[in-house]
């Protein structure tokens, strides 16, 4: 009986974490879209200027040093923040 309760609890926790992760991913994508003013799929330094912390750390998160942040680069920045 205890094992069943433990499994049910673990299942609920796993489900809750999955929902939180999905909600976070959706929020990150929404924030990215808001910063991507020209909707070309990347954030430039100019577009990031509305976010002081992102602007100050832009070069650190621009991993390929192309002067813009992809969604993956922006997601890594958000996860580390």
C-alpha cells in the first residue's frame, strides 16, 4: 500500500514538473517574440536594449558571436538567470 502511494505521489510530482516546464517554455518563447521586434527569429542588441540585464550580458549569451540571439541562446540565458 505504501509503495502504491509513493508511486502515485511520484507520478503527480512528475506531471506537475512537466506542466511547469511546458509553461516555462511557452513563457520564454512569448518573451522572445516580444523582444524580436522585426519577427525575423533572432534578437539583436538593439532589440535587447529594452532589457538592461540582457543587454549587459548579450555577448556572453551570443554563443556563436553572430551579433544576435537565437531562441536557444535566449532560452539558455533565461534558464541561467
